[in-house]
């Protein structure tokens, strides 16, 4: 009798599951076409074991520049190529102004901060961050001077290798992290500081997890994964460790806070909290402060360090281009004059090289996803309100319709026939529209100052016996190079500055 009951249950269950799946398929017709949606995994079967930088570009060739990929039960509309991304993020910026909140990200960020918050929280936190960064002296003398000091420390670390092979990854990450510490806390840390090293380890752990296989599992099966051990639990512990580190700094600032002389992000934020303490609509509180600083670390450490890793690798792989950078810096500044960010206009070729690094070795798989705030009509398709939208910025930066040699490292993409630097509308490594990266200016200053400081001091070469450095990316939250070593050969005549 028990067997017959089980059989009857299966006879009822299987048709119900089939009907449920067919109902979901009918719902899929609301969205642009895309890969076949399978139960549980959606369209993820298209990617095999893991994503690659051109995974979405390949799908666009099959389904068009606007298509839908189902991530489990969740539809994600992909905008591929410059024209599709421009129509969405730029021409209809308001309609693409929200962020999707997935199960893991909700647990990780608590819907606070700048990057992944929405509505009033996002508007207030982003506006505050923009104003505060300007007040702290971006592009003037304040924070830029601090970045120059960090860059000089980095040059000294490279010099200690005395031309022997070294891995640039750790010094670059430490330096970019210390820039964010300066911005947020008002001071840097010694590279031997144990608490700082723990912070670095926690940052690396959390950034490496996002985009991994286990991250995908959590987003599809959160009700199961939250109860199981695994790397997702380690990541949440790492995030909490970073948050705890930030809280300690906030408490120190509260103990020594001066409302009349704010010196860093925390000081300005505490001042804002005091101003808004009687405003019932204010989102300025300790939780948003902690998450905003965590966002600054997440967006401004690994990304900038990865860009600089690619820059040095490409210089070592293209000695002819490196020689032209050396010559331009020497011709314009000699060996001792300080190079400031505003001097980039005097270095068109060097500026073009930096832009080309960021174009050809874009450090993300795609742009940070958006969510539609209203129903959106685009040429040939309809995107319902509340839909996750993925702007494939990788496809924009390698769009064959927009770049002469998209798959090559070619600084002349940003130079005219007379050698003058040319701005490109299609160059969107920081995104576009209302959700463009809030830290774009600080990133530009860091990359320019660090790159010119290192290239003025050293010639970078592969170690003896290494014919070619691996240029295939390691895919995670950022697409960084495989671990490599190079030799930083001191340039004759350079002096400390």
C-alpha cells in the first residue's frame, strides 16, 4: 500500500512540476530572447564551469545586443555593445538607476552604503560621498599629495629588489589600500602592521568570492546555502572583520572628533550625522557609515591594483611602448621634477597608454548590474520594471564597430594623427549614467601618479629565461593577471622626489 501511495504522489507531483515550469516559460516571453531556460539553473548551462570575459559577447552574437540570461529563477537582461549600453545607461539613465539586491548581497551589505543601496539611502550616501571627496582635495593638493607620498613608498619597495625578479601584486594592493585608509581614516598604516595585514587578507577573501561558483550557488539556493559550511561563510566572516575594523576607527574619531576641522571621510560623516540628527528622513547613521567605507575599500583597492598589475605586465611585454613612455616623461620633466595629476595633458602618449591598459584589460567581467525603476522600451524589445540589467562594458571596450584594433594593445586608439590625446565617448570603464563609479576621480589620480612614478624610476623586463608573460586573465570579481614576476631595473639618473 505504501508503494502505491508514493507512486500516486509522483503521478500528481510530476505533472504539477511540468505545469509550473511551462508557466515560467510563458512568463519568459515578457523578456528579450536568450538561451533556453532550464529548471533550477536557468540559462547558466551556457557558461559551462565558469565565466570568461567574452562569455556574454559570444551570446550576443547568437541572440542580439539585448538578450536575457536566466540565473536560476531570476531574469537578467544583458546590454551588449556600445549602442545598446548607451541607449540604456545614458539615454534612459533614470530608468536604470536601481541596483538588484540578490540574497547573498543582501546579507553582505544589509542594503546600506553607496554601491548596492537604493532609493533615499543611495541618493543621500552617494551625494555625500561625491561632495566629501571634493572637499578632501581631489585634483588639488590634499589627497593627491598623500597619493604622491604613497607612490614614493611604492617606488622604494620596488627598489629594494635591486633588479631581481619580484611579484608586484602585494605591494600594489597594499599601496592602493593605504590610499583608501588615508581617505577614510586620515592616516596610513605601516605595511608591517598586523591589523592592517588582517584587513588586507579579509578584503582579498571577500573580493575573490564574488562571482565564484559557490557565490552562484548561494544566489540560486539561499535557503539551503545559508545553513551549510563553505567559502560563503568565510566571506561573510571576512566582511564582518572589515566592518569591525572600520567601527574601531569610527570610535577613535568620535573620541577625538572636531566638528570645526574635519580631516577625513569619517570626520565629515560624523559632522553630517550631527547636522541631520533631528531629520526623520536622514539615512546618516553608523551602519551606513561603516558600509560606505567598506564600499570604498571594495571599489578602490583590488580594482586599482589589478589595473596597475596589468599596466606593468603590458609594459614588460611591449618594450617599444615602454621606451616611448620613458622618453616622453624624460623630455617633459627630466629626472627630478614632480609629476602631478594635472600634468597628464603634457604627457599625451603616456595618458593614451594608461587609457589603453584600462580598455584592453578591463578589470571586470562586465559592468555592475542595474535594476529598472520602470517599464523600459528599447529598439525591438521590452524590459519590465524591476528587471536586473547587466551592462556588458567588456563588450563596449572591445566593440569592433568602435575600435580600430579591439583585440590588440594599441595606445593609438587614443591619439590623433598628430599625437594629441583624444577623449572617446565609447571609453566607459567606470560605467555611465547615474550609477557611474563615485570614486572615478580618485582612481584616475592613483593610476596616473603610481604609473608615472614607477615608469620614471624603472624599466620593467621579464625575468631572465621568461620569453612571454601570461596575459590570460584570472576571473573573479576582478579579472586580474595570473601571478607573475618581473625585474624593475632602475633608470639611470632618476632621483627620489
